[in-house]
């Protein structure tokens, strides 16, 4: 529901919604950590698609088309477990998004530096901080122009910074194999099923979840779509197909082009591009161009998030979980106070680079934290779908997960169990990152998750009395 006095924009069509979904979810930045597993990356991608992406897409499509309120996850979890639980869910979704900006922009900054021959730039803390902070405020300014502007920016970024570079990577890998160059899929990286004996060996596999997270985000703006009951499920299905078609072969391409032990978790794509250029010859100019294109895609991806999650936070603010100033929206349906506030938080978060031993260690610590917070939100979302099907069975559902009560029960149970297992694994430091010790990773991560989870409860309880509302 729009705020009073807000003028709605022209309804969004199928193409723009698909590209927004694809742009929000998809990024080449998360593929490098996964590529360190070689052929095993296919295993992790397959597991993430079957046990996470497909259940999340099905649940989001049912909840998004059946909800009578806007606000996405906030509305769904509130209907199932009460408004305070709904606020916790949307807070987790929103806060991990703020962390995500730092992760995706750090990777983009590293790729640009390496593509220009400045390899030390990938670990330069000041450079990373300047790029992250500057871009956050740039995208915040762009996002004030509304969802359609974000959709156009996201579409351009997705095509120029994900689809085209992904196809180039795949072509380079195919050329490398056709030329019968020495294979980099040797030893452990040649195994389709990776070593699962210890949690530290599979921690990087969580990046597969990071690649696919966000399928539910556009539901926060479902009221701005043309015929959402028909359009939203179709857009979800098409975006899932596009994601799998681009990311699976592109991840394997990095593993083919770069030796396992040399892959940088922040600049692995640029490394692969450099090898591909050497294989083909005469295309050295392409590497920095692709690095900049991926950076543009990061801008589009962040713009898509900024256009969606602040709206859910504004909805929560209108119901008293945040100070009233955060409930305001402009005539372009943008939650300006939330946008500005999250830009400040994101900027402060980026300053943490100064206190970490390396950019890579900070990159992975933040990556692990955002995955943990997002998975907690997904547990609430899956549980809400299960409960609402049982308690509100008379509600019309334009899209319904097939199989009746058994169907939704299995889908939600798979999603909950997989998310919970991934949360447990995520607390272990990755064995492939030397700086990630139990002190620097596990302890800090546990504290950060606890603070991030209990913060919305404290804020909600503080805001209600100030606004004269009952909890």
C-alpha cells in the first residue's frame, strides 16, 4: 500500500521485473570462492539450486501472489507469527543487504585494480574503502529517482556486467580446452564431489547460497506490477532459468582457466579473463572493460536492492517498529529516510577494513555474516509459508505450490533443514583462507549474528512506547 499522497508509477511489465529479479539475485562477484572447488563447484551449485533456490522461489511466488499487503517478508511473517517476528525477518533481510554492498563492491574494486595491472590494489584497504563508500552514496542518489529508474539501471548492469562477461568467460574456457592447454582441473579440483569431511573444507561452498539469495525481494513491490498474480510467478520462473544458465558454466570456466591454489576470492574473475586473453591473443583491452562492466552490474544490483528492501522497512515503520520518520516515502515511492540511513551504516561498515589483517579476510567475514543473517530470514519465511497454508487455507492463492499440504510441507521442510545446516557450517572458518582463525572468524561471527538478531527486537520495543502503541 502506498503512502498517502504518493503518486504510483506506471505498472512494471514482465521484462523489467525479470531483469530486476535477475539483477538483484545474480552477480559474477560470488563465483570466485566457489570456483576454488573446481568440478566440485557444480556439486555446490546443484545442491544450492535444488535445496535452496527452487524451494525459495516456489514459496516466494505463493506468498507474494496471495498476500493482501505489500511489504514482502514483513507482511508474510507478520501474518504467520505476529508483527514483531515480521520486523525481525525484514530487518535481517535489510541488514544483510547493507553488508552485501560492501562485499560486492570490494570484489569489484579488486577486479578493476587487477585488470589495470595493479595487483596490490586487491589488498589495499584505503582503495577498497574509498570505492565502497563512494559507490554506496552514488547508488543512493540514483535510487531516489524511483523503482523504474532502478529497474533500467539494473537491466543495463545485468546485460553488460553479468550476461556478456559470463558468456565471454565461457567462450575463453572453451577455447582453452579446444587448444588442449594443461588442465587446471587436477587433484582435488577434479572431483565432482568435493571433500566434505570437515566443515572448514565446505565453508566456501556457502557462496553458492550467496549467489542465489534474493529471489523473494521483488515481492515487496508486487503492487506496482501489471497483473501480479500472473506476472510474478512467470518472472520468478524465468529468472531462475536465466540464473542457472549463466552462473553454472561461468563458475566452471574460472576453475578451468585458473589453477585452484591461485584463485583470488576477490579478483578471480579478472584472473580468468587474463588467462583467456592470453589464450586467444589480441584482446588485452577486454579485461579492464569487463572489470568496469562488472562494477556497473554491482551498481545495478545494489540499486535493485535499494529500491526494494527500504520499502519493507518503511512498511514496518508505519506499524510502529521504527521511529515514524522512517515511514515517509517520496512521490516516487522511495523510502528516502531509510535510504539515507542505510547509506550511513554501509559507509561506517566499510571502515572495518582498517582493522582487518587483509581485504580478503574482511571480504569473507562479511560474506559469511550476510549469509548467516539471510538464512535466518529464510527459515522464518519457509516457516511462515507452512503455517499460513494451514491457518489461512481459505485465502485465495493465484499461485499454489503443487501437492497440497504434503507439497508445501516438503518444500518448506527442505528449505528449513538446508538453511539451518548451512548456518551451522558458516560459523567455521574456511580452511582456504590463512587469516581466518577461530578468533578472527568464529567468535566475531557469533557475536555479530547475535547482535544483529536481537537489535530489531530492542528497536521495536523502544519504538512502540514512544509512539503510544502496544507491542
